């Protein structure tokens, strides 16, 4: 595999900044201006781009850097359910909760130390600071054709539109499926956080289409590089997991050091899945992504080693090796 091939993926065990720098170099990532989309969905165990990972990535990337993320219905202490019906009325609560989240996790401190600008997509849309929808539409439809959710053309902040053509690092946390669950979240899903409303439940009516739509918008505007990491923590959803979301249980594996990088997001996600003994090519979001961005080539994922076989009783083996997280202090507790 080579990073000069835009459809290939690069994989490395990352134990140091030098390892990550070599991975990015191998994937052909360069320049002096970067936009980073972390995964700041919620406070549950292992489920977010934490300060340690963010510091590592920002330390390796040169030049000027901007963090982009949207508000989330779950980036809070979970004491209130944010819905499409109440999200506008609860803007101030959402803002206070996000401030607590980013403070408690040490993310503000990392961003300040690296001199990083933070653009909140939702806030920019609420304030009406967005690029002309027709300008975004023209670029997206010229590259990929029309999206189903046409309102997304009007959801790109002007600040970001002015940076079009730069590299956008799609920094996803490994949240992997198993045979006992349908849930997973990798690089394709990570960009879903750029859909502006804090509660995106209306976009779940056809979630694969919604995910691919927002992927199309940002892929048409930027050089999107998927960086899917489970360097310090990886999530595997399965029915016996000791932690839970409203939709699934999961376990958190620590210190796998894994990172996969590439410009073809379906390939990155299929590669990551193979590291856990899973095949995502028949899953709806990946199939739709391949229709838009091109198919995953067998030779680009054939070299993926199985690090954790999630189709087996994997937890006892990892527990014996000290790789399973057994306790977690919630960042907003």
C-alpha cells in the first residue's frame, strides 16, 4: 500500500509522535494548514477524541490548525434529553454543557496550548454565518452529483468555505461492531457530526444517506483524510459489554496503538473492521459510500491483520492481558 494512491489505506501501530508522523507521511499528508474534525459525541467511556489523542495529533501536524465540530445532543451530562423539538429552546443549556465537557476533558487547554481555532458548526449556522448555498451546491454537484438533503448546501460556515482546498483530517475514534450488534462508527460516520442541529434524529430516518450526503459536501470542498484511531482506547459494541448507550452495550479496549489513514473513507473503514475480524462491505452506509466514492479494492484491505476477533469471546483474553477498561470516571461526573 502506498499513500500516493488516493484509494489506498496506510496502517501503523502508534506508540509515539514519530510513529504517527510516519503514518501521515506514508499516507501522503502534508502542508501547513489543517482542519481537524474530532469525535466529540458524548461523555461515555472511550467514546470521544480525548485530550491525549488530540495533543498527539496537533503535535504532529505542522502549521496552522482549526478544529471543527457541531453541538451534540449527548455532549453533556445526559440529565436532559435534547430533541429536534426542544433543541432551539435549550441553546444556552447546550452551550453551558459543551463548555463543561471541553473544560473537564482538558480539550480547551490542549487547543489553547497549540494555538488552535475552534469553529462550532452549529453556532455558525445559528448565527447565519454560512457560505452561499448555491456556491456549495455547484462544487458538490460538479464532483459527485446532488445530495438528498439539499439544506446541507447552506450549512457550511463561511470561515470554512474560505479554507476550501485545504486538508481536513477526519479524526475518528474506533467504535467497532460485532456479530451481536449493528452499531459502528468510523470515519464515514464521524463527519455526520458536521450536520448542524444538535439533535440529528430526523436525519436517522435514512442514516446511511444522511452520512454520505455530509461526506459528499465536505469531500467536495476539502482534501479529506480519514484518520481512524484506537491508539489509547477502542470501543467494541456487543451484547455483553460492561458499559451502555441507549441502543447498545460495549466494552473499551486500551492501548492497541492502532491507526489507519487514507483518503478513501470506505477503504479506511473496511480496513479498520478487518482488524476486528468484521466485514463492512455489505453494510448500507459503506455500500452507498462506495457508489459515490468508488469501490473498495480487495488489494487495499487484504493486508489488514486481525488484532481483535470480535466474532469470538474476545473479552476474557484481553482481560487477562490487562487490555479491557473495567472502570471509568465520566468526564462530566
